[in-house]
């Protein structure tokens, strides 16, 4: 991630297969848990395909 303008996010319900996860450390796991908590309580709409 060298260019913030090129970051892409996906809704988890739209992901059908994960081919490669890459390196994941404890900090990443912590971020994932916190992200899940925050996104459940947000009022921002999600894009539905």
C-alpha cells in the first residue's frame, strides 16, 4: 500500500473466496476485531452489488 488513493475495500458478504491472505500478525488480528465491532455499529450505508 504505497498510494492511499488506490486502497480498495470489500464488504465481507460479497467475498466468496480468499485465495491468499499474506502475512498477518497480532496487530492485524486486533485491527480486524475492532473493525468488525465498529462497522456493526456505524450508520454509514454499505454498497450492495
